[in-house]
């Protein structure tokens, strides 16, 4: 999986999938029954590890690797 190969933790991988579907922090938090602040922290870690700054960049990376 794209995210696993880039060093994301299992939880970050889970959140990554929601981010790739353009879900908000609040939507992800509700789905996973965690706080939106926790999601925000995971999102920041994911962006740092993947060296991206937006959902659009994440989607572009996924498309470039042909992994959906």
C-alpha cells in the first residue's frame, strides 16, 4: 500500500484513506470515535511524512503511483 511504504503508522494509514476521500477532520473523528484534534495531529504527521501540503497533492501522488 502506498501509505505503508512511506512509513505511516496503521492509524495514520486509516486516516490517510479518509483524507484521500476528502473527509474533514470532524467527519473522520466521528467515524473513528476520536477527537478532531487527534485527527488534526495525525493529518499533520501524514502530510510531513508524505511531503505534501494538501489533499489535492495526496490524490495526485496516489494517481501517479497508480494505487487507489
